[in-house]
C-alpha cells in the first residue's frame, strides 16, 4: 500500500483559472448521462417539516435554478440525497467575448442574487422547492475577493455597477478602503503571492490578481455576514466557502459568529476550500475549527488506488494522512480537480463510477459529495448557455451535461449509504489486486471489480438469509420485487456472485426481494468468456461488447460490458456467461459526448461450452 503523502511546503493552490488559455487538448470519454429533466412549475414557499435525514451532497455545478429545483423533486429527494450544492448565486462579472468561461461566476461584483443561473425570485423558489423535497441547499460562497484587478469588463450578468480600477462595487457597497493593499497588508508591490509558506501573503495578498477583501475590517465582516444571512433567510442551510485558505481563520470565525440559524433550526454547515500543502496556520488542519475542509486528500488517494490496486483500500482512512473523518469532506472530484486532472473525472469511465460508489459505501469522511457538472473539451469551457452566457436548462440526455447524481448505481447507492450509517466495515475480501468486497455490519454489502476480467466468488456478506435486489443494476418495486437481478444469501450469510469487469454488485437489507426474485447465476453453470477485439481508436473512445443475453446487456448500449485497453490495440474483457447457451453479440464504441458507434455487418454468433473458459478473437467490422 502507498498511503497518501501530503507536501510539507505550501504551493500554489488549486483554484479556478481566471485567464483564457489556449486549447488544452482535453477530449471527452465515457460521459455519464441518463434521462432528461422533467418540466417543473415553481412557486410558493412551502418547506418540508424536516430534512430527509440523508447526508450525501449532490454538487450540481453551474446548473441553473429551475434545473436544480427539478432535480431535487425528481431525483435528489426520492433517492435520499441530503443536500444539494449550488453555484455562486451573487452577481458576477461577464467577461467580454462569446465564450463565457465557467469561472466568471467566481468574480463577484455584487451581493444581489441575479446571476447567470437565474434571478433572485428563481433562486428563492429553487430553495423552497428543494426544501419541500427534504433536501438542504448549500451555496458556493465567494467571499474572499471580488473581481479581477486586470479585467476590462464593466458588464455583469445582473447589471450591478462596478469599477475595477477604483475598486468600487456599488451594490454591496465596497470601496477602496475595503480591500487589502500594499505595503499596509501585502509586502509585495504588485499584490501577488510570492511565498506560499507565508500566512501574511496567502491571506492578505491577491489570489490570482483577484481583489482581496480586508476581512479584518469589521465593516467588511458585517457586509459578508449580511449577504450570508440573506441566503439563510431564503432557506439556505450551509456554505461551501471558496478560497477559504486565503481568509484568516479568526476573520472567518468572526463572520460565522454573526450567522443566523437555518430554517430547520441548525447552525449552517460550513465546507471550506483549503488546498493541500503548508504547515502551521496554512495546513488544512488549522482550519478545522471553522468547519469541514474539502477532501482534496481523499480524492487524490482514491485516484491513486483506482489507477493502481484497490485492494490497498482496506485501511483507507486517517492512517493515510487524511484529515479526521468528521472534518474531511469526502469527494471523488470537483470542478477544479476534474479540469487539472489531479483526480478522477467522468472521462475515466468505470473507474470514476466505481470510485464514487466506493466513497458512498466506505465509512470515512463527512457529507460525501457526488459531483455532477458538464462535459468539456477545454478547461475553460462555458456550461451550456445562451448567447449572453445565461445557463440553459440541464438535459441529461444531450451529452452536454454529466449527470453523475442520477447514474442508476450511484443514485441507488445513496440509499445504501443512508441505510449503512453507524455500522462498521466488516467482512472484507480482496483478490490482492483490483477486486474488493465488504459489508457495513449486517445491513449492507458491496463488491467492486476494477479489473479487466469478471470475478466469481462465494462472499461472506454479513446479511441474513434471503434474496436482495442488486441496486447497482435495478430498483426495488412496490410489489417487493426487483427490476434487475437479485442476490441470494444462504443461511451462513454467504452469496455466490459474479461481478463483471468494471462493475459492482451491491445489496442491503432495506432492498430485500420478496416476490419474483431472480438470483444472479452462481459459478456453477457458467463459462468465463473472454472477448478480444482489435480496434484502433482515437483519444476519448472506449470499446464495449453488447449482446443478446442479460450478461451482455440485452442489446442495451447503456448496459454494454466495457473492455480494457491494456493490450491496445486489442481491447479485452472476461464475462461470466451461462453454460451451453447460444448468443449473438457486437462491439460498439462510446465517446465522451454519449455517442454510440456500432460496428458494421451482421450480428456475431457464438455458443458457450458446458464449463470452463473460452476466448473469442475478433476484429472490428
């Protein structure tokens, strides 16, 4: 095992790029998309009597307010998500040009709530709608700075007046005295951070030339607190504090002390963006007194293992150098890390999905976040928007949005996660490489296969005897059945299960199957069929096999079996198929935009033998 190592010297943090860079050469692969949003009529201020009790956050990055509201009603509430994290709602600069980069919302020019995601009335209605679904709302709060000092734009999405050169923002209002200056605060004449180990420079100079607010000033603290209290008054339940590492801890504590309780009578949840690196007052641990910290350490470690050996995850936790579990905001990726490639992202296909499922299953971290953003080719790309930069409705079937929160296995793992709360990890199994399984006490069990071949094993699940719906591949029904396969657990708590390559199986007691259950096939009566397909591809494309039987997806491209490119240009994978069975199959290619390309020609035909293994060597038609 290689535990996470954290640098002892501070370095420039992961922050949003402010300037436009040349094309980064990034391409799309394996976008996770499913379904379209249903129209929703918003209105009223009704609130559920209490939150639904879940703690998983869906980060709907730069979705507009009606789309967030619709997702709360149709997906997040029903699936048991506890909260939704939304984009910065304050007015922000509109950077000149037609590209409307995503990061302009991180350059505020006022604290009114007219933004590229919608107006103030839509925001208020969204919060009320999410509350009616039992879902809390956390806002991405940009309170360390205002817009960039070198911006020439005088335009904003909400129409607020501002002057960058004179540091005046009339809506708040802020003037020149409300910002850090040199040499009074920052020792560098150009206000840049030159020593990332200096607390003074990190917290009193300009991060990436963004006008740094003088949070030592009581007047500035009062204005920031008034903005956050306005949001709380509309029902907001907490905040993701952008660039929190660049706000002195005492200043942040003072601001938090001024905040009101939330509509549900709780203190606002605070999740701070604190980049890794640094010691003393610049280490992430130094910020724990003001709330949780974003789990950059958590996400980095998951990427290392899912691109290495997930058997190492048996000891995943604080012994790896992670922040304490009750302070580490667990995540697989966020909007910064998916763009700089430091963590897994949707372009990693099944690794990204499996890592998210592991996060929801593992017993470490506070309020795990499932990230749903939009597809991008260049790191600066805008979310889908109109000609003026206003974000358009989320359509999860278009390929332009990456709706990870509603991927069936991930969405259903939220319920699994909620049911497993308070139960320890038990019944660990691994094959020494890329297949693992474990239970959470006697209430829930999961197996994850990050390898390139199917795994069949008799697992100790910890569950009572019975049949349980595999929630990765189907839902429970009102009649007590399953829309997908079921897993049969014997009187010893064991289940013989086949887990396909790049796939998982998960069951829990609240998803028991009582009628019409069809247990997954045991090892007996199956054949290990290896598919080898020779096909050259371009970056971002992946090859799958799909066929006429359930193990090959029943011709559904969404259920096709992914093949590994480890032996490129030969793509390979091993699947457990029923013995003595004739079947048809074809190969397909998926790209990051959700496009599916079928090979030409008629269906391929094959038959499995009575037992053992077989290999099919093919070339793309």
